[in-house]
C-alpha cells in the first residue's frame, strides 16, 4: 500500500477497519484516484475503533476511516482525551444491520403482531420476549455493538426503546470489535448485534445469524463512517486535505456505479483489506442481502449510500443528532456550547470548496433529514424538546 504527502512533503498514514464502508478510502488508494490527485497514501488496517481513535488523536495516523460519533466525542473530550476533529467527507450513509441468533429470531417471530419488516413491530415483540424471559428466570439477553460512541450503539438503543425496552436495564450491551461479532454470536456470547458489512452477511452465511433489520429500515438517512482528520492537521495541510477529498469523491462516484461493483468487491476481498468472499461484498454494494440461511433475500438500494444522494457531503444536522443521542443515553449533559462544537465537526464547506460544485439535491429527503421509524422529528434548534418528547422507559 502506498503513502499521501502532506503539504510539506512528508508521508500521510490513514487507518481503517476491515468494513465495506471503508471502500471510498481503499478504492481512492488502490484504484489510483489518490495518485492522480498527487497523493501517495499508506493504508493501515486496524482491528478496533479504540486503536483507530487513539492513533489518530496521537498523530500516528493523519487521517482515518472513523465512526461518525467518535469524531464528535473526541472533539468534546467525552470518554477520552479532547482532540478537535474535522470531518470533511462522509464515507457512507446507512450500511449497518441488526442481526440476531436463530434462537432469538424464533422468540421474536413468535411474539410478532404485524409485519416483521416493520422495526416498531419487532421492537414491541422484543419487549414481550424480554418480559417472558424475566418471568421464567432466563438469562438477560446480550447485544454486541462496536463502541460506546458509535452509531451501532445508538441505533440498537433507538430500536429497542421504540418498543419499550430499556437498553440499560432490560438487556446487556457489550462492546466488540467488528471482526469478532460473528464468532461471538456463533459461540453464544451474544444474542444479537448491530454492525456494518460484511459481518452481518458472514453470520447469515455461517448458518447461525438472521438479519432482522437493515438500519435503513430504522432511518432513511443516517451518517455512518467518516473521513476524520485532526483540526490542527487540516489547518496545516489545506492543499493535501482538498486533494484527499477530491480523491475520495472520485472513488465514491466510481463505487456508486453498479458496473463497478464486481471490481470493487474483488479489490476489497483481498486478505490485507477486508478478506471475505467477494460475493458477500458485492451483495452489500447492491443492497441485496441474504437475511437467513435458507436463502431469503431482502432488497434495499438505500441499504448503504456511497457516492449518491449527496451522501459524501458532511451534514451538520447529522452531527447534532448524534450529539443528542449522547445526551439521551447519559454520555453527556445537554449544553448549547457542546451542541455548537458537535455540529461544527462536520464541515460541508471544506467538501464544497474541494470538489468545486454546488450541493446536489437529495431525492426524497425526510422532513427532518433523518426519517426515523418512530419517535419525534429531530430539530437541532430544540434538542431539549426533541429529547423530552420520547416516552419514559421507566
């Protein structure tokens, strides 16, 4: 793998986790878009988000494929040292899924009253499962998510709470690195998880997982992974940053074309990158995933948005919503100043200046920019009112 020079000619290192949503960064390097922008990028594969965060914060990485909420928590000093982060590019919108064991899937389906593709129906069914397990003295269900400050954590919680399940009292939530989710489900250490591709599909192909929902069932539009850099680095290297944004934008556009899915899947399947069957990756790119070992398939072209529907342009509203989830789930106290900092982590003006074109019109944009399956509409100007509108779980 090759390395991007800084404005001063030094080498840039970029960290990533083996997930399909790292594709714009990987393709930008391996397909030559970075080189055509005068950059030479060294990709460094990591196994955990804490490693990526810490190496970015310490300057061991200059750029990183990062969980969108971590860019905000680092900038605010939540859960770790305070290091201001800049997000000039959104690698993906959507792209996660909720997968459960065969046993839990059967329990939920036995309690379903309505359409099992409706997340509100399954959330209420989960509440009935939790209550029944409590009555008979069964162990508390355990769900895996990738990091406390992660979309996976907030999306699992949002789904559960929509049906009346308190994720802090009624179930156990544990942190697992993405590549370890599948083995944890197979061994019975967790009953379900929320993670990005390809690990949901790997669990299904292994015969022990069932994809219950795509996150695009829960939200029409949810920022997922971002390209993150330290604020000090962005200010010291504006030309390199602009070139990197352009390379990523070209890569995302390339990935968005169905004709390129086979080539992209073959690239990402390399053992030094993601290292899974290219057919699994190609299904992910197409939004056509096998959801059960018997071959049942669910289709959603918006399962993971890369390079289309304005997905690459950072949206401060998405950052504000992620901050609101930190407040909702006790990771932060509400503060107007913190909301302002969080919103300013996502920098659409850097993206606009680099690509030198006006923002695209987003088709069928939800009224509040998110389109959640239940709950109040989000208003970044009234986070307190938004949070107060959720029913109490206890």
